[in-house]
C-alpha cells in the first residue's frame, strides 16, 4: 500500500470531494485526519474506516487551524499529504455584495488555505517529502457570472500554489491545485431550488442546467476528482509541481 504509515490531512473531509479523497487515501494505507465544522458528520465518516480520524476544525479561525493541525501531528506524525479542500460557495449580483460578504468568502476560501498549508508545513522535518494539494474550482480559471467574490478567491489560490512551488523548490515537496467543474455533490444539489425558481423548471431540469457548466455537459463524479488527487500524491507525480489541473470535460 503506497501510503502505508503516511499521515494525511483533508480539510472539509466529511462530505463530497473531501470525503472521497480521504477515503481513497485511507484505503491506500494512510492515516487520515479529516476536518470540518460538524463533529457529528466527521464522526460518522471516521467510524466507517479505521484509518480515518475526525478533527473538528474551522478553517476560517486561525487558532482552530493552528492548534488542530499541531494536535493532529502530535497524534499521528508529520503531515506528508495535505489536501486543502474546505471552502464555501456563495453568489449574488456584484453591486449587492457587501464587504462582509466579500470577507466571508476570502476568509474561508483563501485565508483558510493559507493557514492550512502553513500549519501543515510547520509539522515537517526539513528533509521530509510531502504533497500539498488545493481543491479549487473551475471558477479559478474563468469568471463566473453572479459569483465574483467566489471567482476571485479561487483565482487567488493559483498564485498561492505557484508561489509556494517556487519557494520550496529545493525541498521534496510539491504544491498543486485541482480545478473541478460542477461535481455531483451536496453543494451543487443545494443550488437546485434556486435554479428551479429562476428558470421555472423541475429538479431534473435544474441538474441539466448545472451540467451545462461542464464542457461535456455532464456532472462530474467525486471519484474523478479523487483519482486525480491520488495521482498527485503518488510517486509517479513526484515532478509535477506548481500545476493547475482542470477537470471539467474539456478546456475552459
């Protein structure tokens, strides 16, 4: 098992893409710390596999992140795989976006990634190999109408990943980002009611509208994102660094 004995940490690991990646790493032998704000959700996922370990943590809270990740490292060792997946998706007309709305998005989607990666790197000995992965969004590569704050936050993590890949070039650590299109998760399905009202359609019609956001006009499945993350964590991807990997059924 390729990751036997490795400690991995996945933020937002209790649902959706984060849960899929956490399970993939656990099945590959890693001890996986999964974080999130809902302790009950994390506990249920952790109970399903002996290699999964719940850690309630809020990436928008600096103390929560730094103390949580330090505790995880004390329990299970340096974090050699870190998947910064936690994020929020909110939208609305730009003219009506308040500064508080803007800051809420940035605090979670950008500051949270910064805190997660910095705290995970602090657990590593100088010569330890590691994989640092950010789960971004297709919004990091193209603009999304009605979601300017979200789009800006996802573009920002490209700079973070590329800057870190250069700064740590002399160490055996890689930094990469995955940019999924619309994935069939609870977050996506949570937007259906709004689409149904807006376009006067049913749930199937709303799903079809979401699917058209992907070039092949199909919703992605979580296992597709998991597979890409697992490859980035593998020895085969040891020279893949500072890259943005788009998964959206075609070119953006």
